[in-house]
């Protein structure tokens, strides 16, 4: 079976590697254009492109696939390339471009998506982040036949995992990426044998995982401590939750709701800051215990180590 693969970040690269190792012929990889990244804002290739180049797989990087969009000539060339590349199916994972009907109809066996949630919950761009933020107790991978709607297509397979109280988006990402790679290999093998059944998504339980913005990572201590702790886990490793203290933007990588009540303190006020007790901050309801912090230009440190180089005083305030 010949598989065109479309994806961009590490989540997708894991699936591409699984398909390659399983022996599927991959005549073409599609991925997002190179982007500036890092302190020097140098151009960086996506994780998918890097893997493809290492294994001599041709790469295409159109900025759009929509013939009626802003770049019709580029989209037309991409369509021509897809038509000219012999393949049976397209596998899509965190690609970042919308596939119009004109593309979905090209592969003989259609387009199959690896989605990081238990559909129909968390359709959209950031399903792992939103599951952690919402306090979901489970998530998983859905392998789905693609159609024009946003993650609305029939389900081909699904597997679940538990979300623990210590899971971050980063830890779940790695587990789900490996799961997605294994599941897409299994799905394509069943497809080859004519044994891949589909199930329509339920009409109930639809939610949407909107794209994460950097603005969301500024913590609001008027919110409940439990919610803030979940947001910190959801925004780890990207974009990284933060709050302002004494004019410095402090990244907060790990925190938990303490079994305490803040009383009449101002929201964001530091109740205690010692190596023994940690940093306790009053919230809209409850108290947040800060466990791992990072000052500007510094390293991520456990709170006891952090306080040695960046004193925090009880009575002062963290702000958004």
C-alpha cells in the first residue's frame, strides 16, 4: 500500500516513523513551510520534514491547498503533485492545513486522520491541552475517515488512556503520539485486508478544542486554585504558564491546589514562601502551592532551589 503522509510537529513525526518502520511505501510527505524559531529566529524545518529528508522521502510544503484561497497557483501545483504521485491513501496527523474536498477526493481510499482525543469530544486544534485544562479523567486516540467538517468523519478505531493528576500536555503528548503511530499501522493493515469498519460519531458530547494562545498562559489568580493548577499542567510545555511578581515574569511549571483556605487575602497574594512550605498563593477559591518555577533567563527549578536565587516575600502579590 502506498501512503502519502501529511503532518508537521513531533506528534505527526512519530506516526510517520511508525509507518516507515512497518514497511509502507511513502512516495510523498506534505508538511508546513519552514518557520523561524528560537532566540535567533532561524528557519527550522518541521519534525516531519526532518524525518522525511533523513529517509530520502520527497517533501512538499505548500502554504495552502485551497484552489479558491489566497494562493490558488500554489494550491493548483499541490493538487497536480498529488494527482501525479501514485498512492492509495493519505494519512494526516496535526498537519495544520485544511484539506478541501478537492484534496479529500484524490486518494483512492480517502484520507485518514490521527486525532488526539476521544471524538466527538475535543474536535479541533488543541485536544490534549483542552482535555487537561478541563479536568478530563481520560483521553485517547481516534483514527477517523476525513470529511469536510472539522473532525466530524466516521471513526475507524479508538483507544483510551487515563489522565492522572500529574499528567501534563507534554507527558500525554508522548504517550498519545506512540499510540497513534501503532494504531495507524494497525488501521492500514486492516484496510489492506478489507477489514476496517467505520462508525459514525455520536451526536451527543461534541466539544471544540480551540487553538492555544500565548495570552491564555498568563495566570489569573481570581480563578479557583484547582483550575489554575490544571492550566499550568495544560500549558506545560507550551506556551508555559506565567505570572508577574515584582516586575518579573515568572514561569510556573508545576503547582497543586493546597488543602488550605485563603481567608480574606487579596487574590494572588503570597501567604508563605519558605523552602519547607513552598510558595503558597491565595486564589479566587483555595490556595495554590507553587512547586517548580523559572525566572527570566534562568532554569526550571524546584521551589526550594528557586528561592535561593529569587526571594519571594509573604504579603506581596502575583499578578496576571
